[in-house]
C-alpha cells in the first residue's frame, strides 16, 4: 500500500475521531446555545468545529502516512487514535455561557422552566445541526434578570427601594405581571435590561453578589415587563 492510500485511510480515521468529539462534547453545548438563542457562542462553536475538524483529519492522515502499516483496519485505528488524543482539548470550557440554569447550577429552576419553555414540535438537535451548517437561522433571544417576586405591589416596591439603596447601579424596578401569574417580578438592569443571554447572565452574576438578592435569581425571556 502506498503512502497516499495510507494517508487517505488516516484522514478517514481522523474524521471519525472528530465526529466522535462533536457528538460526545459539542452536541450538548449546541443544544444549549439553540435553546437560549445564544448566537455569540453558537458562532464560536461553529468556528471551532470548522477549524479543528480538518486539523484532526490532517493529523490522522499524517500519522497513518508515516507508519509502515499495511492493514486497512489498523490504519483506520491509527487515524482515529492520533487525533483522539487531542480532540477533548478542542472542546473548550463545557460550562462556558451556560448561565444560571443550564450549566453551572446543574438544575433548571421551576421559574426558568416556566418562563422559557420550549417547542416539542422541533427537535433541538436537528435545529442545532441546521444552525451549525447555516441551513437555518437561530434568532437572538433576550432575557430579563428576575431577582424576586411579590403578590403585593407595595411590598415589591419596598424591596426594589432596598436594592437600589444598597446598589443604585442595579437599577431595580417592579415589572409587569404575566397574564397567567399573580406575582409582580423584581427586575434588575433597568427598563433597558432586556439583554442577550451572555449579558443577562453576567448581570445576574453581578446582582447576586448583593447579599439581599437571592442566588436562585433567574432569567426570563417574556418580553413585556
């Protein structure tokens, strides 16, 4: 078997390793980015995959080409093994930008689940794959940062005053109630605080540093606040 044939089989092995890496490490992140409308990190993941897949394939091809192996199955295994050693390092931070409920806190709070919901008619995986290859467009989703709620509007206003007194930069206010919810939301970030996922997550992280704001504060994508 000549060097070109060995390199080609190694390339196929590298492709298999890259595909395994995508399925094992990237699909979960892809689903999170699609569900949250997090286009910045979706684009970053797309670039990472597009760059590293050819590199992993090339590495597999080079190692196979340099070997003296003649059996195709062993060459394929060599092509898989070489880039597989590096593939996990191309996955980045798996908790990056997953926010307060999708990653670092490991559970979905009831409030967040109620606010964001999701479509059972559309597979997140298929939507993510389409977005990954540019076959479908995922719209940016914005969020409010909810730091509390009260049935009584006066109590809600009192809590807002306490927050703004302790940290005026948080610009807390009493939001509108959802049609199906009897609680008034306490929102930080001001009336212009309907932000993309990454910015809303950063605002939430800043807000919960305040001792009077609970750590179970969450994000809401309901726009009319």
